[in-house]
C-alpha cells in the first residue's frame, strides 16, 4: 500500500523523540562521560525540544563492578539529580532496566526520584520477567515502555504472543528494536504493522530503536514514522554500540514539528562528539558491522574485531559465514 506523502511532510503531535546517546553510547566507552558532557547534553536536549533523555542503565551493583564502569551504568538518583536538579523543563528523564540485570530495589518510588520513565529491555524468552518489571515500575508511579530486542531473529508467532502479553501491562509504548541492524525498510514496515495491530487493540504506542549496521537506521526510523510509529530513539552523531543508531541530527532535521530544533544538536556534536572521536572512542558504520547485519548476527564478534584492531575483513567474513552454518 502506497504511503501517503502527507504522513512524511506533516507532523503528528503524538511523536516523541528519545535521546539514547548516554545509554547506547555508554556501551562504547563503559559509561565514562564527563560531567561537562552530561550537563551540556542535558541542556542541548532541552533547547532542541527532545522529549526524553535516557541517562543510562539501572544496572545491578551486585552483578556489575562499579569500579569497572562509569556512574551512568547504574544511574543513581543522586547522580541524575546533580545534573538536572528539580528538572524545571519539559524534558523528561529516562533510564533503561534490563531484565535479569536490574535490582528492583534500586528503583525508588517516583516521588523520591528525578526519573520519569523506566524503559524495560527484554528478549522474547524473558517476557515474564519484563512483565514483572513493568508492573513494579508502574506501581511505583513511573511511566513505562518495553523494548523487545533482536526482533529480526524472532518468529512472527512468538512476536505476536509476546506483544499480546506486554500490551496487557501498564507499558505505554512497545518498542521495535532492530538490535542487529539487519532489517530493510520494507521489512520494517511489516514489523511495524504487526506491532501497531496489537497496540491499537490495547491503546498503546509503538516505538523504534534502530541500529546502523547497513546504514539504514535513519531510513528504518522514518519508514516507521510513516507507518504510524510514534516513539523514536536517536543518538547524537549516531553514538551507540557497534555501528551506532539513528542520528539525532538527521531525525530532527527530518521531523516537521517546529518544536524540534537541530541547531543545538549540531553545536553539541561540534563541541563534544568530534572530540570523543579524537580521543579514540570508536563507533559507527564499518565493514565488520555491515557483515553481521547482512547475516543477521549479534555484533559482538564485530565489536571484538574492532577492539583487536583487526583489518582482515575477508577472513572475518569467512569466520562469520562458517559460524552462521
């Protein structure tokens, strides 16, 4: 069915933009962001009209050594409050809670926390755990969403069953996550239709979190917008695990709502993101990530390839093909 051009040329008031730079980008530098970086990003998001800023993970300090990660792996309330104060702005504060990697006792009641939104991340085989976490966060007064990861590897029947379960929780938005950067826009349209079908039954929103292994994160995001997906993840200069994510500067440049302003994003990238690259922090599209995306594989092998400084791309592709068998 041909998409109406008006869906791309106009804007919908229901669209929400979520900045995931510190959370997904933190996977690249072990969450060691300077205080200046975080405060400047916070104010850039406010000036840009971004709706939510994801500070990082609520990771369990029993499972992860605090000495090996920056503070945004754990997102203690006092660390967030040191940046945002009482957050006298329209920007809402989000954190991600992974099923099986989060201690629910670390999530305080909403009235005691600067956090607005708990984003639960789950695989299909951990949906019951996700339901428990969503219900816990909602009972504590938070907005909640759920990210269903590795959707490109999921059977349609399993996806639909999971969506039915999650749609009956308090989660406000169900997220399509192309974890491997394997989907093409035509496939994204079909996945979005499945999510939107279930979401419509239960009055939920649908979101998208895209990875850029095949340089399609932006294309898949605007495809999803045209299909009716409302919650859109992006990161400054695409910073994120492996090949990175949909670029915030591309997304805000595309969205027609006058509340969004790309200029503060460009200013922040000019000051901070180019410096991170100069400092040796590595992320973004490269041949090894293309390969894992083409083969619909987790990028962990490509990340290891990058960290080891390997350049033998042909040999790496052979290893991936053998592994795929």
